[in-house]
C-alpha cells in the first residue's frame, strides 16, 4: 500500500503542475533569465518545501474543506500573486541579461522557499484531491503513509517543473527567441490567469 501511495502522489502532483500557474511559469522564467543551474536550485528548494506543505495539507484536509471563506480569500490572494509575477516578468523583459550576478544561488533558494510556503493553489488542490484519494483508499494514512505521500508529491512536482524549465530552454535555443519575448509571453499568461480568476469570482460565485 505504501508503494501505491508513493506512485499516486508522484503522478497526481506531476499532473497537477502541468497546467500553467505561478510555480511552473516561475521555473520557465528562471531557466531563461538565470540559466538551468539556477532553475534547478529553485526547483529543488521549492520541492523540499512542497513536501512539507503537502504533508500539512493532507493531515488537515478535512479541516480545510470546512473553511469556505478561506478558499474565497485565497482566490484573491492568487490574483494578487499573478499580477505581481506578471509585472515582474514584464519588467525583466526590459532588462539586459547579466551572465554573472551576485547571490544568484541565494536568490533562487529564497524564491523557492517563498513560493514553497506561499502557494495558495495547492490548498484547494489537495483539499479536494486529498480528501478524494483518502476516501477512495488510493492512499494510506496509516504509519508513514502521509510522509511517503509527501515525498512522492515533491518528486512529482520536481519532475514537472524540471520539464518546464528544460522545455523553455529548448524553445529558446530552437527558435532563437530572445529572453524579452519569453518574459513578455510569461507576463501575458500571468495577466490572463489573473483576469480569468477575477471573472470567475465576480460572475460565477
């Protein structure tokens, strides 16, 4: 059962990070602006905190499910995050790339920690998904079940974000795209996600 719990965690979280969001777009942006090495530092740091965050969410999934007001405010927080990251991406598009910058590794670690802790999209994701997986006995919560699940979720997140970062560099090299074009594209996606969430909250709540 532990093996099934681990596999389910890897697959579910891998798939969960495939749709565009603040985390995978940050991995794209970092690989383009700072290189693959710094993107890996960010992804690894984020994945470690993702394991801790997932464990807490799965442990208290039923409690989070009762907090409807919390989910409402998290949507607005997520909109603010999208706007901030979109503005940052657009600003980066206007800057020249600097190959050698100070404290690049520390900055990547800091970004990974901040987004690993402050990841509002994961709360509803595991609130719904976690409750479903537990109730349908796809995973076990006995013994070290949740710890194994958290590790699997971290590996799933790492794999998905690594693919995003590598694909961004592949696209950049294959089509000789400038970092300005990629950063502006990422910014537009962030702004589009913010608009979609605003429309959802205003017209479909």
